């Protein structure tokens, strides 16, 4: 293996940039420089890197910065350690899954959080403190008292103090939405939603024989006057809102509009399902709609978008005890309970503060990825411009339509979601949703966004009929 020989006069490797004061964290600048050097051939597989102490002295940074840079490079599969022999540039790994998936909204892996250790520690605490028999049996009450108290703590940023007995613990937000539809509506009933809305709502409504009717929206979300007209005309069983960093448009409904929508719900005596998975990822979001219409609103908060989908835990705020019982009966018809072990793990993480640390890491990583997307896509996308949440809504140039673009992207090894997947009415918009968290490696995400940006500069006629 070759010893790294490419050095500048001041003995700093030529692959390293001059560290910029405003260039972001220094360890990331170093890791990015390593990745760029491998891409342009300045560093090759088998090259030995300088010892960490030596490089720290050369760059006039502390040893921790170099350690974090090398750790980040290892996370990207750029480096490999060989014990006492040192650290070497790794050979490229064979890519078994070539598709760059920008279609699934999942939290990005946060930098600086050892998720494996967090999982082991959390499960260890659960198994040490819990009755193992209770972790392996049926739970019919919508969560234990401990689970619901953890839910009350999780929802405290939105509502302040809550009576934990008003909460139900569910196996994910999709199950909560389905159970609310079953409990609160009848076959043939109308559900009102925005023109672009969460596909899981449409799937559940169709399965249960309910009709979704779209209510017009603008850049601030659903229009209150159009909601009132629709309520008086269709007498809906439910109104569905996803008011914070909306999926897919990334719009956050401002506080005044939330109050107006709550006022319509009160005047028309209609129930609101407030599906709010991204509230904790947003920067200074307005209070939930449920705070302005507590008697009308049913609030859902899932851990899947803030922590990890594998927990399958969501908290549902239902203030009326009779409606809570109706909800539980509906939920048990298809999803008897949350798996007790994952519920106990979620509770442990919330109560010991691990969940807050993980969520903060997800939030920071998501904002970094938003900045990356903004730089690469040159301001093409709308919604979420502040850099919050897990996705962006990309409006397409007129020469592309969203289905064409999605097919062409797929041919280029990129999965995106076209606007048609979110449409609740006959109309649509010319846009795609790009999810920023599903690709674990930041370098691969950058490559996918760059490939997509290049695709947008071309025209459909550049591709074969099969591609578009």
C-alpha cells in the first residue's frame, strides 16, 4: 500500500482545503475534502492518511476535530482502520441497491448520535426495569399509564400540561387515522382535505368507503371561507389537516389561519383530525389547531418522523372519554395494540431524555440537508424554505410534467414522488416531492440531488418514450 506522498510546502496534504471560518463545522469540511479527493483521484484506495495528532497539528485544530472528521469519513465508507498500521483510504464498496431513494419520508440519521448504542442502552433499561411477562402479553387500554405519561411529556411543547388519561397510544399515525375514520364516520360520508394531501388518508378512506373532497388552499394552507362553504354543502364527517410542514407541499399554516379554521369547525360543528408529525421538527411552529378548537379536534403525533419509523408509536389526544372508547373499539378491529416492547422503549427514551437528543440530531441533520438541496436545486422548490422537515416540494419547469419527470428520474436511478400521488381531487399541480432523509449517506444524497438537477435542465424529448 502506498504511503500518502502528496504534500504542500507547509506539509499539509494537498487534498485538504484551507479551513473556512464560515464554511460550516471543521470536521465536516475535512470529511468533505476527503470525499472530493477520492472523487478526483487525489486520494486512491490504499493510500495511508496522516496520524490524527500529526494532522491536527498541521491544521492547527484540536485532536477531537480530526477524530470526528475521520469518524464521519468512516461513516461514509471512505476510510478503514488497520489497527497499529494506521488509517487508509477504503476501496469502493459494491453498490447493491443502485436506486437513490428520494421518495420515502423518514428521519435522516443524525450526525454525532450513536443509534446502535442508544438502542442497546434503551432496551437494556427496559428489560432491567420492566416485568418481562407484561412485555409479551396483550394490552387493551391504549397504552399503559407510563406510556401515556410519556406521551403527555412528548406533547408538552405543543399543549403544555396534559391529562395523560386523555391520550391513546397507537401503532403509528396511519392506524390512528384509520381508527378515527371508522369511529367517527359512516360509509359514504365525506372527508374534507386539501387538494394535495397525505396518501395514507386517501388509502384508508377508499378502503372504508368514505369520499374525500378537496378544499381549495393557497400558500398559507386550506382557505377558511372555502372550508365553511364545503362544510355547509357536504356535511362532512371529518376535516383532515396536516398543518405543519404539510406533506407534500411543506406549507406551515400560520397562527391566524389556524384560528380561522378552528372557528369554522366550531360554527359548523365538524370534527377535525389534526395529523401533525412534523411539529417538533419545525422552527417556532404555531400552536396546534387543537388548542383553538379542543372540542372539535383530534390530535395525532407520531414518533416515526422525529425519531425512527421502527418504533411504530403515535400518541392521539382525544378529550371526550366516550369518543376515546369508540376510537379504541375501532382500533382493536384491525390493530389490537402497540407492540409492548417498542412502546416501552419509546417511553424509556422519552422519560430519560434520549428521545429529545435524537430528535435534536434529526432536526439539525434535516436542516443541513435542506441547505444542500437549496444549493443544488438553486431555489427551484417551494415550501419549507426555512429548511425544516424531511422533504421539499419541487415545482417543475413547464416542459416537464410530474409523471414524466418521475419516470425519467427512475431511469436515471432516482426515486421521487409525483404530485399525482397526493391529489385528493381531479386537479393536480406540476411538482414532485423530494424526501431528504431516506438516503443515509450525505454524499449519496448530494449525488442524487445533483443528478436530479441535471435532469431538470433537459427536456423530455431527450429521452426515449419508455423513459418518459
